[in-house]
C-alpha cells in the first residue's frame, strides 16, 4: 500500500497489513544515541537523523529550503534531535505512524509531499543494528564540512584526521622513508599508524578491491562531490566487519540520490611553484515516488612539485619529485527503487582511472634520467554492489548484498645506472567478489526498550595476480609471476540490550545499554578465527555519558606476504659486525614471503566520556582512551642484517657450515637465481652461514593514547552563527620485532607517528557569507637513527577559507564562490640528517612539501 503524498515506511506497511500494533511512541524514536551533525542544510540534517535512528522523517522540500542548522553533537533521542534542529524555525514536528512529519505551523499535515527517508537504508558504521547506540567513538565528517575546511579530496581528508598517520601509501610520501614503497601513489587511511592494511575502508558499508600489494584501499578514487559523509570508527571492529579492522573502520557513504544538476570548477597552485590543480565535477540526478539516483563525474589534474621548487631541498638534485603529477577520471553512481511495498533495490558503483609521474635521482649531481628512476603508475579500478532489501513484519529488515570489484595497477619504471637502462613492467591485479545476507530487528521487550538482534553470513573471495618483468638491452627477464585467491566464509551475530530507558530512568542513571557481537571467519588454508566484542553505554545524567568497549580483532596475512618470491643474496663475511667466519667465507641471505603465515591478532579496548551541559547549549566535550595490543604481526625477524652473526637474539635464524649440496639445492629453488654481491665466483663450499629472514609472525606492537574533542556552536541575531571545533590525539607506541629482541619506541620518532596531532576549526557565518579558519598541528619527533639524537621540529599550518553564495535564480543565482589559502604562513618541514646526501632532507611521512596553496572554487546549482 502506498500513499501518494507520503513515502513508504516499514512501520506504515506493517500497520496497514494488520501485522503490527503501533504504540503511541516507538522505542526507536525515544532511544538515545550519539549524533555528530555538522552545520549543514536542514534537509541534510533531518535525513542524517532518519538514517542514524531508523525513524522515518518526512518533510516537504520547500518547507526546509534555505534553512541551515548549527552543529548537533551529543546523545539524544530522535525526538530530541529533531526538536533541536528545527528550533527557531516556523516548523513543527508531528509524530505519526512510528515516524515524524515536519511541516510549517500554517501547513496542513496532508500537504507534506516529499520524504528523503523514503525507503531509506539505515547506515550505522560500527554496528549491523539500525539505530543502535554504539560504545565505540565515531568521527563523522560531511562533504560540506570538508569543503568548508578547504579539503579538496578524500586523500586530504584522511591526512587531516588527528587519529590518522599519513605515512604509508600516500602521494607525498617519498620512497624508502618509513618503509614506504608508494608503488601506485594512492591515498590510504592508516589509523593509529598500524599500517594501511590494518584499517578497513568501506563504501556504503561494503568492501572494495585492495590497491596494489599493500592491502589498503585508495580512497582518493572517490570524488568529494559524490559523497554524503565519511564515518570513522577509531576502535577495533573485526567482530563486526572481519579482517583488517584492527585500527578501525572508515565508511564512505555516497549521496543516495540527487535532484537537479550541480557543476563545480576548482583551480589553485602552490605559491612556491608546482602543485597547479584543476578539477571539474558534475553531479546530477532525480527523485521520484519510490526511487531516485545520483550520477557524479569528476576530472582532476595536478602538476608535480620538484626539489628545485623548494628551498629546503637544494641539497638534492633538482629533478627529484616531492609531490607527483597526477591525472584522474572518476565516475560514481548510486540509485534505489521500490519494487513493492516490502522489497526495495539499490545499487552503487564507481570507476576511476588515475595516472601519476614522479622521478628519483640517485645522486646529487646527476638527474633522474641519467642516474635514477622514473615512475609512471596507472591505476584503474571499479566496484559494483547491488542490494536487495526486504521490509518484514515486526520491524525486522533483511538484505542481500553482492559486491564485485577490481583494481589494476600498471607500473613501468625506467631505471638508469651507469648508462644501463632497465625498463620494468609491473602489473598487480586485485579482485574481490562476494555475497552477504544480514537481518536485524527487535526480539523482546527489555527494561529500557527493545532487545535488538542482527545476524548474518556470507562468502568473500579476494585475488591477487602479480607479473613483474625487466628488460635490459635485448634481454627480458620475468622476476615475479604468481596468482593466488583466498576464500572467506563468515557468520556473525550482534545484540543490543537497553537496560535503562525512558520508562525506567532514575535520578542515579539516565540510560544504559550493553552491546555484544561475535564473528566467525574461515580461511581455508589459513585457519579459523572467532572474534568477540563487548560494549556498554551509560548515561550518568542527561549531560554526561560514559561508554567502554573491549574486543579482539585480526588481520589475515596479505596475499603478497604469502606469495612474495624467495630471493637469495651472497655477501662477503667481512660486512657483518664481529663475524666469527674467516674472511674468505661468504654468507647466504634468504628473504621473501611465507605461505605458512598465520593471521595477526589484536586485543583492543576504549573508554569514552562525553559532557554536554544543558546550561550551555551547543557545547560538547569528549575524551577517549584507547589501547591496542597487537600480536603475531608479520615482519622480517632480523632488524639489522649486519648484526645477524654476532647478536645472540638472531641465533635461531642462522645456520652455520651448511653443506654444499644443501646450498646448491636452495639456490636451484630460487625463482630469480642468486644475487652474488661478493665480487668473486660462487663457491657453495665457501658458504659459512645461512641467514633465513623470511616473513614470520614474530612482531608484537602496542599502541595507547587519548583522543580529545570539543565543540561549541552559537546562533546570534540576524542569521549570524559561530562554530568552533577542536580535535587532538596523543599516542604512544612500541614494537618488539621478535621474542628476545629489545622493544623499540615508534610514536615520537622519525618516520613514525608523532605523539601529538591536533586540528582547530572556527567559522563565522552571516546570511550568505562564511569565513573559516583551520589550524593544524603535527608534533615533532626524535631522529634516533644515529648519535647524537636530534629533534625534528613540529609543523603548524593555518588555513583561511571564505565563501559567498548568491541568491535568486537565473544565470548568476545559486552560485557559490570560495577562496582558500592553505598553509597561509608557508610553514616548511624541518631539515633532517642523512648518511646518503641524495636522500630527501625532510620527513615526508609526517610533513607536507605542498607549501602555501591558493585556490578558488565556483559551484552552480540548477
């Protein structure tokens, strides 16, 4: 049954069928949960409440047109959230049939004509239960907030998060620093600095294909114009989502549909030279009764930043690339359609094609073209995910979701050494496909509301194909070739039990709920894993909320770690510190992957306190403590190869006086043969020691710290609004490579996350004009690579963004123009020491070489 003026609600349908008796007020409508809604349009804010609470919110587009809300941050029931959002307007909220109708005070309730909540798919990152109040902290940034802060893409958003470490796979990270290879130039999230493969990145709640060999996900493949918001759970979540979610989960939520057409053009460049950017995007779509779609297309191009353009890199050759040149095409589509009152279909898909160019010079006197490496990676990726949703009696909802995606990276580096040119061809082909069934809904009435349950099961397959060859002169050699696929079978269950709610709250406690989740995953050939998670949320008073969570997480070894080819290197014994071998002896080093790797495991817990006094409307303060105990990490067990023969902690990896026949057998098994570095002919009888340094599950890492945030919003007379927000993160971390080895400090040392990162945002809006200031702080580190230890200074940048929007219609109506000056004071990275003068003289894993950037953006809507 469908009403021509109102969108379909599962509650309305069930009531019409006679299968449900609606109470006067629904439990979901009164259940309190955390909201973090930025200063956006009232339409966006009401839609966000509907999605997060699971409560239908219906309104007419003309009733909310032109209205904006101040930020809403805190724990509210759906009713309280809506009342705060429409406070000060001429709108009223009317509760009806399990949902809300928003209308003008002079408007008849039957005149409401549009429902953005119609057939809405509730997205709650960190839980499979619609409307649940999770115990894990969640950071939400809308597209509008990112644009207001001057962020131009999702890669920039990732680097702006205080909980994220930009080291790893990011375009500005130079090869070799912090172990980064930066093969494809992608932008990956790396929460807590645990590695891009320990942060799970989703799009609309589903997985996508991995990028290259790092098992990360390139978030820059999704243009900013296509997203609605990004939700980041900074807590281990393998019990909810499975492998990779050790550091946390990021969910990129696309615009569900769009009515009209929107065109955007952006231009800018760094004032010191290079980094000239241009971007053009077009978003269009339509809504109709029971359906809608959004289609976004984006083209962007940027030029490189080279060493000749920065004063602090004058010690290296001018041809070195600090930021690569890039060109990208991207298309994103999302749509939904009711097939009946009880069944709906949705689909999202994305395609991107990105090319980059960079250069590395191997000396200070010769260019990269004569003595160095030229890189030109091309990455092509796509994902498609259909979903069928079934709205069942008893407020239950079930869904079947499928995914298929690929990410193909093509690299063609040209290496020139001593006049010899080596042309390599590298192809990494990643693929993912799978299907998942899940259902959730209430099962019994609990003291504080409905006990809700979610269950699900599914299958997923990931594949990596690697083909690497090199050509020197007329000879082409294949150095790596393999293809491997991993199947995953999984099942999960999750429950949310409200103990104290609106009907039984008291003066000692305002509300309380406990959550539990468990997940089983079976990796044939790797093993079976069961991961639990427990959480609790307690509203001590309406103004003070405390929550805590504990869980276990895991990460399966990457397919590249399992299949990386074994390589053999022959060294003279003299290069080893205090070598017990005669000078005539040689040492064989074996290094590579390991097909017998086990999953990495972690135990994580967080505790959060939030304070939002009613006496100071618009103010919120939150603090979280986190702790990650990460075991069985995959790593090469020998930290210092030259100390392998003298340090007793490496004894288990060294075999002395191996037989000649044994050595010959090992070398015969090496796919690429032996790399003889001795300068003398190979003699197996002279091999005095064998060092085995293959990847193993030996490393133990701990990360702990605090996240702090504060926000204040106030609306003044004459449409003036002030928004202030502060976020900061402090962390300590250390690593023990294998048992018996010393524990090494990570956080606060060079090429690792600093102890402190912070970000302050302040904005002032009046009518159609807005001014924003952003101050970003990245703490300093200690350069402990050699004595004496030295300090690498911190990095503070100030951004200014101004926006103005025209009124009316016609050619110049509805035009928004913005001017941004990022890194206003042109802050520069601190210079660091290097033993090799050709190495970059700054820490690119933490500090950017972009410099001051000036950009303009124009947007027109129809």
